[in-house]
C-alpha cells in the first residue's frame, strides 16, 4: 500500500498527501533553481527530515528513560553544491533551554540522533554536521 500520493501542480510545484493521516504538503522549486521559493523545496524537505528524525529518535530514548525534552529546538542549514546540483552538507544546530543534568543521558541522546534512519539513509557524501548546544 502506498504511503504518499503526489501530483504535479505546474509551475515547478507539487503536492503530496500522507495517505494515513491526510496531511498535505506543498513543494516549490527554490528561487535559485527557476522557482518562486514560496514553499519547501524537495531538498529542504530532506534537510528538515534529518533534524526531525534525529529528534524523534532522541524522543524515543528520552521517553524510555523518563526524560523530558521540553525546550529542545533545532535549526537546519542546507548547503547545496552547483555541479552536479545536490545537497553537499546538512547542518543541524540543537538548542535545549533546560537540559537534563546527566552527562551519560546527554551522550545517549547525541548517539541516538546520529543513528536515526534518515541519517543512516543519506548518501555518505552528504556531510552531516551536528552542533549540540547543551
């Protein structure tokens, strides 16, 4: 059974629907690649998926150990190369307002982030730079 159903809308835009939930997303080509840049580009979604996947796996570990990740946020920077046009690096900067005061748990969370399915699925040529501000 399919997971996602997508359609081309014209003008370098697509829509995709997550079939189980009905949630839809729109993509638009970036301005530097003939688009309007009015929505996530497909490569933006890849970069976003990395950060979200990392935090999801950290959340699973935190829940299992009864640790709250309240106050955890992150910013993602996608670096493109021009020839061939592809993602060369994804930088994820994590901030945590009130981190747990347990060095072993902090390390466990960092390790969890590095082993999320998206991180393990990306081409090894894509540099993954992680900065943990906690």
